[in-house]
C-alpha cells in the first residue's frame, strides 16, 4: 500500500468538500433559504459549539475503541446522511438542527485524518506530512474554482448538491485498502488516570495550545463572512471563488516546501511569524476594502493558517507519544477550530452588521496575544537549546 497516496487522496477529497462547505455554507443559507445574516451567524456559531463538543469528548473516546479507518468510514457515512437531511430544511429551526447534525460528523474527519497522519509519521510510514497535506489544499482550490462557475450559471442552490457529491466520493474512498497500522486501534489502551488533562503535564503544551487557539480563532470572520464581504466590495461574482482560493494556493505552496525549508525553524519562531502574518492580513483588509488588496492579503494565509498548523503538528510529533496524539488533536479541533471560532464568529457577525470592515479588524484581539505568547514560548526554547536562533 502506498501510504503517501492513501493519505494524499483522503486529504484531497476531504478538503475538496471543505472548499465548498467553509466559504459557501453561510451564503447558501442566506441566499437560498432566505435567513438573515444574524440568524446564519448564530447557526454557524452553535454548529461550531457542537463540533467542538464532539471532537473533544466523543472523538478521543471512539479513537480508543475503533481503528482510524473505521472512524473515517463512520464519519463519512454520517456526513452524507446529514447533508441529505438538509435538503428539505427551509426555516431557521430546521437549518439549525441539520447544521448541528452535520457538525457532529463532518468536521471530525479533520482531526481523524491528522491523527492518522501523525501515527503514520511516528511509524516512519509518512515522511513528508507537508506534501500529503498540500493535496488537501489543492482539493480545496479546485472545488472552489469549479463551484464558482456553477454558482454563476445556476445560482447558489448548486452549493448543496456539490457538497453532497463530494461527500459521496469521500465515502467511496472507504473501499481503498488502508495502511495496516490504521486498521488497528489508534493506540494501545491507556491507564485509567491518563485523561486528556494529563496533556497539560507535558512541558509547554498548554502555552502552545493557547497560541494556536488564538491563531485559528482569528480566521472566524474570514470563514463566515469572506464570501459576503467580497460581494460587498463589488468583486465580480465569477471571480469570488478564484479570490478565495488565492489563500489556499498560498497554503499549498507553503505545505509543499515546509518539510524542506522550514523544518529547521523552531516551533516558537514559526508560531510568531504566523501571528505576525495574520495581524498584517486583517489590518490590510480593514484598511483597504478593495478587491486588489484583499487578493494580496489572501497570500498571508500561508502564515496565518498553514504555518501555525504546521508548527502545531511539529510540536505534537516531537513532544507527544503516539497514544496521546488523538486526544491532543481532539482538543485542538474543539478549542482552536471550533469553540474559539464560534465565539469570534458571533463577535465578527456583530461587528459586520455595524460595518463589514470591523469584522476583520476585530480579529487582531486574537493575533496580537498569540504573537506575544509565541515570543514567550520561543524564549523558553532558547533557554532550553541556546543554539536555536531561528
């Protein structure tokens, strides 16, 4: 079994669907189902809360009972079922229910795939995480660009059908033969007292987690309102998907070169640069609300998201045991990718209704603290290993 091909195909197909769901689901609810921005904001925020609850509680538990491949297949089937349930949803309540249901299954695939990659890395079966992960970014880009053509021709109702098709393709990958280590339980049975809180006994884990929580929360306004903001600043509709995907192209470039050019950088340095790039990104969008500057700011996604995520994966692979990775991924997914983003999605929605630009400027309340904390962590790294200068 070609491990790189297996991991890359799963990353590619999952993020192909993510390239539909993340930028377009809010717009689909508003434009197709006729709900307000504030209602869509509340639905997305509560969906993120549900996602976090599942990934921090249910996912680590299931990872002890099932193999990675079984988890991937189960979540894929649940995702397809949830999308089918959203077809007849036509009001706020039903959309809230199906979005929460979807968030129980669908985004959980993200930490499952990263946990699988972490296990393969520690077993020396996946040498280049960045290269495999870059295929996920390629899938994200292709989905957005193709979807732009169809939404321009057929309207936003096509968003749901594209997401369903992508989910069905991902579920079909369950018939592929998986690497043998992923057919076993994700890790051996842990001692009873080895709870998730034990992760905070690992040196600096809590500090690194807080940094990435702030880093990921800073994307809340972009994820939920970037599509709407581009319409507000009069971006041509047929180019919106292309503009959104500039960020992912930058992400692809970073992941494709990260293992070769950034492996020697310390985790603290990577996190600090990621926070700086994120701060500059949102200040540019706020200060210059036009399509050209927005496109330039999109290239900084390579710092704000990709570099921060790469740094966290690097920290996990160097400091955690294989048995601890699913718990850490569940905590990261819940706190960084779900709950903190939920809070700031609601905060960003409040600012967006006052003035769209404020929703992006408001994100520096996350990026500046993350930058300061990254400098603190880098100081600890330098004390531990004085030879590290970058």
